[in-house]
C-alpha cells in the first residue's frame, strides 16, 4: 500500500506566544536552547541534548522516555528534528518542532535520516504534528546555518542528473522510473533557489520565506512520488560517506558536507561548477570545512561505498577514482585548497 504523506501544520508565531499544557520531553542543542529557551514555557518532564542520530542511540533514547510524557518538542536544527521525530514515532506521541534555522528540509518530511552501519537509512515516521516558525529567531541565526537548507534545493541539480543517468542505463525501478513531469517541476524549484540564494545569505525574511515555500514544495513533490530521486543523488552519497571520517565531536553541519558534494557531483556530470559554487557561497554555505585529504580518501572509496550500501544508481557507480581523476576533481571544484582551520 502506498501512502502519500502530507506536510505538517506550519504556524508562524512569536515563540513567546506558544502555549503547551501537555507534559513535555524536550530535545534540543545548547546554542539553540540558549537562543530561545527564555521565550518558551514548556511543562518539562525531561530534557536531553542528542549528539548523534545513530540508530543504537535513538533506540536507547526512545526506550528511556518517562511514561508521563505526552508530547515531544524538538528545538534546534536537523539532528534534533530527526531525534524528536524518531522518539515520538517509537512512543506513538505527537511531535512539535521549533527550528532555530532553516538548515534542512527534515522539519517538514515524513522521514528520519538514521545513521546505521556507516551510511544513512531512512525510517518513515510520518510528519510531525506542528512546526512553529519565528522569523525573528530564524533571521538572527548564524549565517552558516540560517538558510543553508537551500542545499536541499540546489541538490536537485545533481539529483536530476543522476536520476536521468540511471534511467538511461535501465537502472531505475518501476517505482523510481524517470518521470519528465516531476523532473520539470523539480528543475523549476531549483531555478528559483538560484534566484533567492543571495537574499537568503543576507538573512532577508522575504528570501527566507521563499526558501521555506520552496522546501515545502520539494518535500511535497517527493511525498507524491514516494521517493527522493529528483533531489538526492551522488552529492548526498558523498556527504554520507565523508561524515564517517569526521570526528564526532567536530560536528560539521549538514550543508557543509552536501555543498562540496554538489560541486563534485556537478563536475562528474561535466557541468560548469562556477555558478553553482557562487550560489552556494552566496547563501552562506561554507565549502571550506573539509580537509582535502578526507575528500580525496572518500572519493577513492565512493564506487565501493554506493555498491556496498545499495544506494540508488548514480554516476558514482561508474566512477573510476584514479589518483589523476581525483586530483582533477579537487582542482576543478576548488576543494583542493580547503580545510577545517
């Protein structure tokens, strides 16, 4: 049976006006709670700051929830949202999300990105009960987080290229067959993302509002299709793979992984990466947070990685990572001169 999930209810409100009477479990991060905690009056039973979305950790957290909790609140970014959604799903409790930045589309999806056995697997939890948006909070978030969910839209560029690449080689399934109408809609969303990137980077509320609308359109499109092929391809697979190489305590934001992945995927498909790179940077996304050696070693492993984890077919399945080709990619994308410090 196929289910077409809806978007969650989205309310635009000053957080100080949010009221909650149900006994609450709060999942948040230190900086996020410091930014908004004084604005919220929640009847807390328990509070936690999740440091990972590994399956084992999520299962432990969900299993330890006090029995008197009636609602889960997630206040912060993408990791917090995923953990809150998972804990609510396991315990059959409603979930309310309060983003402190528009850093991912996961606030609006019916999926949780669970880390398991060295990759990302999706668990279908259904959408949350409600998402509160306070533009004053969002626009004052750090620029490298504030609107970096735009990578979810820019990844449509390479996601579509991989989807078509797979279709041309008869490597899609009946459920994920290439559909021109869907590709056309997705391409239109990506086109608009290029137009608003500068405003997003400046923290303009009108541009951030456009970003929210476009993310919701992208999520609803993939909900309708029942898969993420128009929006997820080799750029995300690179992010999954390199994440394993980074110290857990370092905490590189999602966009800082996917941004370089988009450049690499575009270069593999023979695209001019300069307008994409300029757009990524104008939106506030950092592309210098990964050490070149980590990028290089990850690229060497990508063909084996996508096959081992049976990821949907992409150009990485046919990539030959010779030292010369990998070096060429780093130079072409400008990722040969990056690093964490």
